C-alpha cells in the first residue's frame, strides 16, 4: 500500500533525462468543452509559425471539428476514408490549412463506425501517423477515457492533459491519467497473476483495497518482485504534461503545479506542468468569427501563453512556478 | 492509502535546512493544496484521507515553527523510512514475534487482544474492512478473498499486532487447502 511521497521541490531546471525525439504529441483531457480542440489548433499553428512542419490530426473520431477551429472548410477526405481504406496513403487525407507548414488530417465526422475502430485499424493509423515526414504530429483526442482515445495518448512522445479550474474537469483529468496509466501497466504486465492484479486495480471498487498505482505496485511486489520492478519502470516512463486552460487568477495558474505535486505524492506519477492559458473574451470572439486567436492581432494574452507552452515543450522545459 | 508518512520536513516538502520563511511558504502551499475546498486535490483523496494529510501537515508545522520543538525534533533519532513496498502502518510496534505453526485465526485474535489492538484500528490503518479481519480471526476461509489479496491482508494484520508479517501470512495460508480461491465481492 502506498505512502504519500514527499512533495518534490519546484523544478528549476529543464528535465535532465534524455528525451526520445518529441515528434508525436497528443492532447487529451477526459472532459469535453474544456478547449482541447482550440488548444490543439492554436498550438499547431504556433509550432508551424516557429518553423516546424506540423500535421494536426483530429483524432476525435466521433466529433471532429478541428477544421472549424482553423477556419477551414470540412475537407472532402478524412481519417475515416483512410481507416475504411477508401484512400491508401494517410498523406492523401492531409489538407493544407492556409498556414505555411501546417496541414490537417480531419477526423471522420460523417459516420459513427469510425469512432469504434478495431485494434488492427488503430495500429495501422498509428503506424502511418508515426511515419509521416514532419517535425511534429499533434493529435487532438476526443473526450472520455475509451481505449481508442487512451491508446493514442499512450502512443505519444508528448502527452498533454488539459484541465480547466473546475472540479468536474479535475475529476475527469485524474480519471484519465489513471486510466491511461493502468492501460500502460496492463500491457507491460508479465504473467497471469500479475495481469489479474492489474485488472483488479482498474475496477475502482476492487476488494483488494488497491486504490492508486502505488497500492497496485505494492500488491504486485508481494506476488512477484521482478514484475513489480518492470511495472515501476513503466510508471517512471509515464510523464504526462498538464496544461491549465481558462485561467482567471494566480490561484488558477497555481493549480498546475499542485496537480503535479498531488500526482507525485498520491499516485506516484511524475507529471510536469507545461503551462497555462489565460481566459480572455478575445478567444471567444475569434471562435465566433471562425478565426484562430493565435492568428489574430487581438489574440492577446492567451496567444502569448500558447507561444510559451509551445516553446517550452520544444525545448523540453517545464514551467516553473512558485505555487501561490 | 494511509496516513502519509515521512518526516515533518518531507510532509511539508522542504529541506531540513529550510529557513523560517521557507517553512511559512511551504505551509501556505500545503494549505492551498489540501485546504478546505482545494481544487487540485478534488476527487483524488477520500475525505478521511484528506483529514489525515491535513493533520500531518498541521502537526509538522506546529513542531517546526517552534524553535525549541524543532531543535528537539531534529535531535531525536529518526526511524528509518520504509520504502514504498513495505507499508507498515503507523502504529506502535513491539518486536515482531513469530507464532508457532500453524497459525490459526484464534491464535491471531489472542495476540491482538493481548496487545490491546482493536480491529477497528487495524482496519483504519490498513484500509482493510473490519469484516475481512473478523473472517481472518474466525477462520472463515470460504469468505476470505483470493490468496493474492489475503496474503497482503494477513501481512498488514500481523504488522499491526507486532507479528512477523511474512512468516505469519505464510503459516496462515499454509492451512488453507482451498484450491484456487476466488475473490469475494466487497
């Protein structure tokens, strides 16, 4: 069972561990309506402006709308056409967005079946996405914690988790982060008994009292020390980045750091704080006019915030904030 | 999850060399994280866990903010920190004892009663339901969860009453001649 971990001192240096190439990015959050898609679109546009060749992938298979965020028409070909093999190459469903360096692979909004793609289809999509000849692939994930969403999240080099300062979003954020971790651990689990323990942990009301990843590791440890060590390695390799959106105060901005601390102490998860985006009516005005706020001279502080997040993530730096 | 462990410094997230100002800052941070209505911790901890963490934070602050008490605390010998996997509950512990084999439920109850430990205490410290602890003591093997969980339960129980966790659990389990027991619903 777990002991709370000591609060990590606020990070002051870029993370020292060597990173795999940060090419595949994903944005999830567990909850709808928290600005995920808009953030994905603006982050993509910002990265392109910084000279990166970027493909945005609308992986919200049931509710694709990234094209609207970017102010472009719904493309004639979508990821659905690739999944259903009406198009052989994934490059062929990538469309220009009117911004140099930024292309879009639109999600399938036209039929429901694409939201329930099977395992082989998912692997094919992921492999082709990874093979795209670009600097950054940025995937916008749908809401919820379905395996399809989580698998895209886990397949990323940079896994971004968006929350807004509201209890519902925080709750779904924790659920998402735990679901994704358990999925990752389940895949790495060796042996029937260990897999059974991981499975039981996924049920939040399991009788074994396993409530957190730390509890789970302790339970596995009692059964099989080597398996526990393997899972511990997986846990260490799981490093989601938080983004706090719609920040209205310093206290809101501090939530990101608090989430990092809470994850470390109570879940054993080493997350980082990628940054926050301040709330501004300018964003809403831009959305209404189907313009992207980072393209707009009136984009204001949220545009600056997105710029900082993009630059920080490219450099592998974490936001350092004195938490208020 | 149990009462958070760690030194007063670790609970507050500061170095033992922290200045008074750093202590105040750390305490303020902890209140922001764990305080009434705190957002970042929402849904992560059960109410009683949150209360336990708050109590630990307050205690740590009370001790460290008083120069005399802090000096006394710094001078006192520290128990070695158990690692994550060795989750001894924070109960007073006499020397771990080993019971003669085979260990039965009634044996365990006798030890527990002799040590004056209430089932409720074990339940709170270990987060194991009192019901399961009673089943262990009553040797109601059919009502107990699968061995993989039961071993953990027995180890927690043994620790709480000052018995050797591994050997107690092994000895108790050796008597269970149930092939492939299943977990009971909680």
